[in-house]
C-alpha cells in the first residue's frame, strides 16, 4: 500500500517490542498459586450454587403464593355486573 501512512514503521516497532518481551526474563510464579486458585474456585462455585438455591427457593415460594391467591380470588371468573337490570312496566 502506498500513501506514506508509516504503517511499516509501526509494524517494525511492534515487532521489536514483541521480541523484547519474549526475550525478557519471565516473572517467577508463586509456589502456592495452584492451591490458592483452587480454593478461590471452590469458594466461587459454592457461592454460585448457594445463589442458585436461593433463586429456586424464591421461585417456588412465588409459585405457591400465586397458586394460593388464584385459588382464593378466582381471577378467571367474570365479575358481577355493576349495572342495575332494566326497569319494566314503568
């Protein structure tokens, strides 16, 4: 591509930066990393399961409350008419 946008310089700079990072000394990994990560994962898993159990319990309570309300209120029936019957023989 022509146009003098300097794309090649930028790529060379990035390639040099990547080479520098790959040649640098790698940081030491802590010896207790695996047990700490496992403990953290276990805590997160237990927390997620507890939240799921609470959500399912709330859903179940909501369904039961709705069923009790619906059986007492009968929302499917038509309410009685609020108008008076027509007057005859007036």
